[in-house]
């Protein structure tokens, strides 16, 4: 696993294509280079963006997963986590997320905002991540099929302050933390 460099852009584009095809439930599409070029452009743009946290994992020399997020000020924003199905349940996602959390903290983020689809497997994975990397849930917001969560990455939130109750998370209306309503 490593931060994406120029040599990884093609591999990242292939993973982006796999992720989007899986999301759309297409199994054996016939893609042309015109269909693929937007994914290469997106991969290259993300690789050059200094605010982006972009990691790729390899297994047996082949790309098997990636994590993408951004840091803006003190807010980290999780964008994508994808592991190819044959590599799932082997610690790849956990490794990518652990490295991303370390990177968010190194860049000064004290909160992380991310969205979770209504997929129960996804929720179980993230529950295990937050058990391994304790953090305080700050707020949640839900719409049908999607939930946004903001978690504190601050050291006090992970360790807990003696005598201080953390209380329930704030359930808000409007945009996820770090974004403003139009």
C-alpha cells in the first residue's frame, strides 16, 4: 500500500472503473477507450491535488483497492473506499483506512466527514474500524439509502476526558459538517 504517484494513475483508473461498474451492477460491459478516458482524467486530477489523500493497495503486483479523501482546513472528507471483491475480507480496506486516518491527523484534520450507503456490510466494516480507532461520533444526517456521519479525530475524543460525558451525537438538518447550506 502506498500514496498514489504518477506510476499508479492507470491502476487507480482501473479501480475507479471497477467500482463504478459494481455500483451500477454491470458485469461484463464492453468499454471503449472513450468510456474509460474520464476515469483516467479523474485519477490523474486526484493524484495531482495536494488536498487529496489518495492511497492504493496492491496484491501480487495487481491493484486491489484504493482510498480517496480530502483535507480542507481541519476537516477530512472521505470520498471513496473500494476493494476488489476477490481481495475483500483480507484486511486491505482496514489497512487503507488506517493509513488514511494517520494522514488526516498528520495534515491537521480534527474531524472526518463521510457517507455510508444503506449496505449493512458497509456499516459492520465501519463499526469495526471505529472499534479499532476509537473516535467520538459528533453528528449524523440521514436520507433514504444514505447516512452522513462526522467523527472527531481529536486525541481527547479517542481517549475520553475523565469526568466529561460525551453525550449523544447531534442529529442535524442540512449539509454534513464542513459544508454550508446554499
